[in-house]
C-alpha cells in the first residue's frame, strides 16, 4: 500500500500546468551548467522490461550532455539532489475538467530543481511542484484513449504500445540528440518557433512519412479508420515522398548508416506541428505550426528545397 501511495504522488507532480506549447521548447538556460555536472535520470515504469530495452539503449547512446541513468518512476524522489535532473512524461491540464481530451497536452519534460527539496524516507514530505525548473520539453501526440485517461501512460511500458504517435526508440533517440544540440548551445527556443534549414532540406531525395500522419483523427472517438489516400498526399508535393509504417521508420532510423529525412505530425489541443528530421544527427531541419486539426496534403507544399 505504501508503495502505491508513493507512485500516485510521483504521478501527481508530473501532471502540471505548462503554458508554453511548442514542438520543442528550451528555457531556464541558467540551469544548464548545473545539469551538465550532475546525473540525468530518465524515469519509466520499468527500465528492465524487454519493451523498454531499445529505449534505454537509445537514451544511453544519445544523451551525451551529462551522466545518465534510467530509473523507475518510484525512484524519482529519492534521486532528487542538487545538480541532478530528470526526464519524465508530463501533462498540461489547462483547467479543472481533466477528463476532457481538449484540455490535456502531453510532453516529455527535462527538468531540475531549485535545490530546496531533500529526500528523507523517514519523513512524509514529498517533492513540491514549486521547486521544479523545466529546462526543455518535447510535445507528444497521444491517441484519443490516452488523452482521455492521462494517468494510463504511467501504467504502460515505455514503448507506450502505439498510444503515442511520435514515439519509438529511434524517434526518441533523435529527439534527445536535438535537445543535446540546443543545450550545448545554451540556446533558448520559444513557443511556436518555426524554421526551415534550406541547406539541409536541399540534401534529401526522399521524404519518409509514417502512415499515422495520413489518419483523419476524430476529436470525439478513437476511430482511426479514415485516412487520406496515399496518392492524394504524394501528388500534393513536389517532393518525392514514401509512406511507411512507424515500425519501419523506427527500424530504418536505428539501422541506416546513411542519413535520411522523415516527417512527423504532432497534434496538441491548440496546435498542429509538421517537422522534418535528419535521422543521423537528430536535427529538426523544418518545423511549421500550421494551426490545428489533422494533417492535410497542402501541408507538404510549404516544405521547399532551394
């Protein structure tokens, strides 16, 4: 029973308001040197689970900014100490009606603390959210079921079983690479930052698109059966595009020695992000906030080469 109570308290401080929404946001850069000198803990249900192994490998390979360990959610509080930092899945509940899918945004948060909390197993004092300092966040795209039951993500293995659309070991590895690049530059990235690295966009001959992007997601149900016709999508772009499954994309990221570029769709409650990523460096070379709603073939037209 005591262990269950601790788990619930850990989950409670992961669900907090985060008003800044962007695909990747970097802030509080004054804390970066502190983080670099400590250990960064990636928290998950069970890092020893077979379904977490590929993710743990991707984390250890690509998190080069500081020492790194993968721990259980229940071990977060006992590792809070000056200079240590954490990476957890969090959710932004914008008002008291937490059950509404239109009011919950999910992020992968990189955070540290102000040093005021000291873990003492003999006391019942738990970490206060006011002592948390978020350094980076990555917007995640949950399915309808997860949006309406946010705490379910903590009961899942770290692979999320397909409930997070922009999520795989390969994609996570690339996200980590991008965050490390920005942290090493101590470069703040504000909400709704859009950019296009045309020199990078000019390099690729084929843009890979995971098939979930073509789904016409419903706001009111978990029905994902309606999709854009592949031909309609491919004809809308001057680029050469190839539609593949998320599993195929993941395998290609993890195994290909030659860099390639892939597109992701990230939907939050108020925004729709279209990004293009270099699979080898993890650099996001194109990021556009095209309002809200589902992907549309016209979204490809803004991705232009020189």
